[in-house]
C-alpha cells in the first residue's frame, strides 16, 4: 500500500514522505495511529508542504541534539548488575537500560530506539555504544558493565575497566652483559695453529709407539 507519512516514524519514514508499505503494517499500525494515510491525489499534493514542515522540525531537533552531545561527551554509563561465574550476567543489559541511564545524564527521557545497540550485553566489560540524538546527530558513549557486588566496590571496578593496560617492561642489557658477549681478539687462536699442534701430537704419539716396538 502506498501511503503518505503525516508524522515521522523512526525507521519507517519522515513526514511528507511517500512510501510503499505492507498492507498489514499500514492497517494495523500506521493508519490507526494517524502516522500515515493512503496516498490519495489530494494528499499527494499536500506532501510537499509536509516536507517543508518536517525540514524545519528537523532543524530545531538538530540544534537541540547539538546541545545534548556536550552532556554526553566523554561520558561513561555505569551499569552495576548481578554477575555470575566467569563474568557472565544473570540477566542482560539492553538498549532500554542504556536509554534510561543516558536520560539521567541528559535530564530528559531518551527513546530506547535511539540507542543503537547491535545485541544485548551479557558479560562485564567496557562497550562503546552509539546514541542517535536526532536523525543527523549521533554520539558515542562508553558503557561500563560491572558487578554490583564487586569486592573492591563498583567505583573501583569501573576504574579498573577504564585504566589503560600496563605495558610489559623491556629488558635492557647492561654494559657488563654486552662486554661479556664480545669475544677478546687475544683469545682467538691464529689460523692453523691448532691443527699444527694436533699434528705434532699425533707424530709424537707415533714415534713413541715405534720406540716401544723396537725395544
């Protein structure tokens, strides 16, 4: 069914937009709530006016969203939850939970559909999550999921998550170690001397054997 959106519906259409939707979606959701109406010739003529109205509304919403971004800059949303073995949550952290926590910082209710969470969180850890404050304005926040009963306390658990990993120290050889690895030129035998010494030793051994036999 072709409809004209009378209001903006997230994920479906903006005010004044003309779209084809399924009959069931139109009859069961859009039409009863007044979000859209069948695309009659009269309504199609009015669609351009609705687009202008939506453009102005969107401009105001973007301005408001810019102000909200400042409140969420570098914000960490702490979710203290019950945790089982191996850091797995007894339940999960959803976009609704994150929207509620973000709303506390913003001082205003935030629609859960504006939290772009690919899948629910089921383990403790630090997660980057994108929040769409308006159609054109998004921001990213950190969500720290920690054990509500952490022995060190929730604040300390969050600090551990936020702390950068420590780099392993790099071993540096001392001058003594470096010198010990360098062979002293005086300790190196001249080429051929060892071989000559071995040959002389063999010759002496041979002479001794012959003398023994003669005796």
